[in-house]
């Protein structure tokens, strides 16, 4: 019902998002219900319905909440004026994922698998991806302007990096391959050196 993005999110809405996270860890996406979220929420189920009419609406808000968390983490950990260092920070945070809980990562993979069938999820994931591509592309663009990076297409570079990140995180969850993320980090570093960094 209300606007719950960023600084506009109320304490109650934030508590609902935290309850949603716990319920996803406990139940997974397939068994997630408004009741299971209410069971993790300290207040009444009716209060959840006051803010979110359906589970679908709530989960769209939850995806926005995760993006806000990522952006806050970037702001907390990155104060560098060096575009290469900023790019490294973004990649490291993206590869680490929103949470380290394996149950949560599985639930998010389940939710992402619904995007082709549920327009609201598809639009939410697309909006989040567009935001991340823009953030990466802006960093690349800054590097081009300072001469640190070659004159490349910033959006194409950003898309390539995000595809590698998404693949690594999905494979890590699907196969429990703990080395995938580390190998992908090395591959991204190699891609940046060979295709992006000026003079290399």
C-alpha cells in the first residue's frame, strides 16, 4: 500500500522485511505464506496485510529492501576516489551476496526461477539488475574520464561483469561449489585487466 523504499520505509515495514527474511530461510520460497511470515513477525498478521495486500506485493518490496541493503553496504565500505578500487569493491560485495545463509540463497534462487511466470517478480528483478548495471557502468565511466580505463562501452562492461557474478552465485547455490565464487573473482579481475585497465 504505502511507499516503503529506502528512507521512506517505516520501522514496521522494516520489521516485516526482516520477518520475511527469516521465513524464507526457514520455509524456502515454495512453502512461504503470509502466515509463515506472520509467525516470524512480533505483531499481528493483519498489520502485514495493512501494508501488503498479497505475498507477491510483499516479495517485490523485499527485493527492493535487499537492493537498499546492498547500496548501504557499498556506501559504508567504499570511500575511494580511485575508479578501479571502487569497481573492485562493487564486485566483491556483489559476489558476497545479500546474506551468507545458504537457506536464504536457495530461497532466492527459487524466487528468481518464478520471474518468467510472475510479471511483478520479473519487473522487480529487472529493475534491480538495471540499477546494478548503472552503478557499475558509472564507475567504469568515471575511470574512462580519469584515464584509468580504456574507452570502452560502460554498459557492456557492466553487463558482462554482472552476468559473471550471477552465474557464480547461481552455480554456488545449485552445486554447493565453494570454489566457484573465488574462481569467478579471479576471472573478473583478469577481464578488467585485459579489457578495461589502460596500459595493460
